[in-house]
C-alpha cells in the first residue's frame, strides 16, 4: 500500500475501516481475556492445538508491530506540533 501526499485516499472510508477494525479488535481482546481468566498459561500450552496457538501468536505480533508504527507516527506528529 502506498503512502504519501500524491495518493488520493477516501477519508470517510478510512475512518469507517478504522472504526470497524476497532470493534473487531475489541472482540478479539475480550475473547483473549475470557481465556486468560479461565485457564493458566501452562494449561493453554499443554492442551491447545499448537498450530492454533502459533497462528494466534503470529497474528497478535503482527498487530503489535502495525500499531506500534501507527503509535510512532502519532507521537511524531504530536512532537512536531509543539
């Protein structure tokens, strides 16, 4: 995906997509909390399907990397506005 000022973006669509992603992320967070509150990490490791755990871990790591970039951009924008 391109970035920069030469690329036209549909801002309304972007806002709607970010809002929808926020709802989906909240749902995923709630699901993870339910598991976290019911089971110990050791039980999760011992009794879950390894491939399912690996995919969940990879997804959460990718989300963390993505939102860390967004957070850095937000921080840089705040710093340059001062």
